[in-house]
C-alpha cells in the first residue's frame, strides 16, 4: 500500500524470526517467510536446504514508517540472533541459515552499517558476519525474494506447530540510537519503541520467542 515500506532480513530459522516481528506492538502490516539472496529462481524448501541455490531463510516485513521505524525492525533482527556465527545459528548449519539484511535504499544501508559497527562493540568486539547487501544485487538472478510454501507462513501460530527455534540471541542490547546513528538520519528514523519496551520484551539470551503468545504485544503493557 502507499506509504508503506519493506524490510527483508535473515537471522536463522525463519519460523521464529517471523514471530519476533509479528509480535511488535504497532506498525507491522504483514510478515512473510521466504528464500532470499540466492542465485536460482523459485526455489523450494528442499532446494534451499540443499545449499545449492545460495538462498537463506528470510523474513519480509511490510510496515508503516509513520508508526514504527526501520530502526525498530533492524534492532529486533540484531538482538534476536547471534550475528557473529557464520553460516548458521545453533544446531542449524549451512548457507540457508546465514545472517543477512538486504537494503532497498541508501538510508537503510547507512543505518545497517552504522548499527553493525555499534553492535560489534557491544558484543565485545566479536566480528559480525551478517551479510549486508543491496536488494538490487539479486535482480540478475530474478530478484531478491521468493515466498516460501504456505505451510511455512506464520508457522508458529498454526495449531500443532512444532515449537522449534535455533536462533542464539546474546542478551545484548543495541547501543542507544543517538550514539551511532548518522546525524542527518536521526530525526527521520527515531525509534518508535521506547526503552521500556525493550527492557520488558527484548530478546533474552537463548531462543525464547517460541514460548511467547502469538498475539502482538499490547502497547499498554510496557
């Protein structure tokens, strides 16, 4: 819809990654899981898992920037996994579980690069392995994004879903926005979610999102 923007990222098994986003209290219009940043068209789950297509399991978020900032989505991505792990999270190993964020404009690129540097310091100097690339880099392969099969969409909200998550959040917060954001982007991308939200609902060390309610978090609860 007009006025909405898109973010695409990958941070391990996409089931838990998607749930972390749909639980945000405001501004998220839709979430979907799929295969991104590969070099073959229309991959299936089995093809992506084979490691021969180059795709990683990703999440596509359509959000209203008047209600939630790109920075809030980005912070959720950083804190919901261990970005220092290479080609995987926990027991899930392979290119299909690699960490990545794919930008659609220069503002997103600059915010990603600046926050990455800040988060590396917060993680004690451990090198972040997250792939940061332009969505347009994949046009020559047919596009960045391919939707996953219907049974994967909003999987953890389905009756009888297996409560599986391999992500490895570090329990470390992204430093304050004001300390790392480019000066000319601070006003436009000020976070919409206050620190009280992150203190109560931010990812804790080890994957726990599967234990939480499926409904979006209430704004009155933090």
